[in-house]
């Protein structure tokens, strides 16, 4: 069954009716067709109608007309969220294949050269990911003039980015428990640094909105002694709660707390991210945040289809797609 909550995309015919011109004129104006004599008044009418209606051109048709590949590049970053990323890939593959398009999965290597080569050699019509691209990959996408689509990108302006959702839930929970001075614990795995930067940006944005001081950040190594040194520095600076990049990182923070003879959550509270099985065996049991795979996957499909100018159809049920507030959920245990 189709999702009745999905809105019919605005077409060029809708723009033509609003502007009082032909669909051919709309095409000429929006595509910048050369050799056409169109008055400034008509151009303004078409552009105004397109803006008012929220019209998005069908990038698929435009790309194929110019000899494009009919392929969308899906970038999988070096992040420990395998189940989320694979489910998104599965949904996108199905949605695109129904429209005769192909999803090409590219896993980022250390230098990201594999993704850059794919952009140059495969000539995709768009690049998509759950997270915003950075560094050389972002530069390559921009240089190629390709749209980048991710959760929270401009094509769905009411949608939170995943890091904003996580940061908001972290801050709301910790503030409700009386904490105001927060810290962020990076994973000791340097390959995951990009994910840590992403989570930290969401945490700092949420902390700023809540009127909290700037969030301190440090890497927590995988040895208890070094972790204790980081925790001691935070404690001396007034930090009372730590948000950890992953649950494993949170366990290292807990180990540092215990080594210093401190209490959790009495002296320092700890909250993780990904709500894995480790939280059930820690002492105290670890408070964490889980990711709603269904909501993330559905919104990822919606974001990409909207950007490409395609219909958004879901065959799961008749309910509207979950909102941004359902991307993450607090798993309350004992460490906060």
C-alpha cells in the first residue's frame, strides 16, 4: 500500500499553470536553454512560481538526457553503525531499482581515493550518505557539480541531522539530571575520528541552545590508566557528565572513574551512543542512546527521492514516515 502521508511532487505542469505559461517555456527557463527569446517578466513569473510551489526538477531525466549513467553513489563512512548503514543501502537499492536506477556502494578508505575515483569514473547523478561528506570527498562532489543528499540536508529543511538528534537527546537528559558542565569522549580508534567530530558538533550545538558552557573534548585511550588521567582533568575543570562517542568508549570512561575511586553517576555521569550489549554488563549499567533504523532508513529514501524529483512510495503501511525526533531514543540505565 502507498503511504498516504507522502505528498505528490510538484511538476513542471503545476509551475506552468501558476505562471500562466506553457510547460515548454518552464523547461526553457529552468534549464537555461540557449537560443530562446524569453522576456525578463516571463522568467520572473516562472522562477517565482517554482519557488512558491517548491518545485524541484527531475534530476534523473536531466542527467540521462545529457548521457549520464543512471547511477547514484552511496558512500559508507568509517563508522561503527553497520546495521544502520546497510539497511539504508538496502532501502535505497530497492527504491532506485524500481525506477530503473542503480545504487553503487562505496566504502571510504583511509585516503577516500576510492570514492573520488568513483565520482570521476562512474559519472553518478548524485552522491548520497547518511552523514554529510567531508574533506577530499566533499571537494570532489562539489567540483563535479553533483548534489549531495544526507539526513538533514537542505532538501528536507525540517529534518534534523542525525548528530543534532543525538546531541539534543544527550543534553536534554543530562540537563534534566542537573548537569551543566559536559565533556565529550572521543574513541581511541583514530579511524573513527570523523564520526567523533560529527557527534561532537551536534552535542555542542545542543549545549549552546540550552545555555550550557562549551563542551570539553578529549580522546580516551583503551588503557585504564590513561582514561583515568583524562577523567581526572575533566573532574578538576568541573565536568560532571561525559558523553561518549560509542558504548565501548563509555566503558573506558567508567574504568577511569573506578580507577580514581570516584562514583558513577554520583561524581561523574556517563552516557554512550549505540546502546549495544556492552551496556548490560557494565558497572553501573550504561545509559545510552539507540538509533531507530526504520526511521533513519525511511527518511534517507525520502531525502534522496525528493532531491531527484521522484515520487516517494512506501509499501510498509499507511502511516506517515517517522519524524526526526524518532531517529534516536534514550535507553535509561544506571550511569546517569
